[in-house]
């Protein structure tokens, strides 16, 4: 049960980090709309940096509980969350190449997971 809690913490941290790409994309959109005078640009830049700060602190606490290779292999799940946000929030297209890439990432995570046990 303790190991399950550790993995939940690891993946919640990765989930949190995935919002960095959302805030970054939002900042880029705001820059395109209004340049450096756009106040929303600075809001999203602040959210992006704050999110990275919280993630960095939490990441240091989480990786103490895992082999580094396991933690970083699981971190690649970030790509899945980022793709999900791209489709849901930004209405981007999900291509077959994206799906194949995400499946390869998942297979890699599972393989590392099986070797850890």
C-alpha cells in the first residue's frame, strides 16, 4: 500500500508539471495577441514559473522514494498529459503518429516498471 501511495504522489506531481506547458502555450497566445503590453502574458508567465517552482520542490521529495531511472521513466507520462491538454484545451488535432508515440511511451514506462519489481 505504501508503494501505491508513492506512485500516486509521483504521478500527481507529473500531472502538476503538465500544466507548465498549458501556461506556456497560453502565454504564447497572449504574446501573439498583444505583445509585451498584454497583461495576461505576465499572468501566464507567472503561473508557469510558480508551477515549475512547486513542481521542483515536490519532485525532490518524490524522487527520494524511487530509483532515478524509474522516476524519470514515469516522468515521460508528462507527454500523455500534454497531448491531452493540447486536444481538450487548445483544440489541436490528435494524429495517428501522436497515438503511436504515446503508446510507445506507455510501453516503455511499463517495461521499466516490470524491471523494478
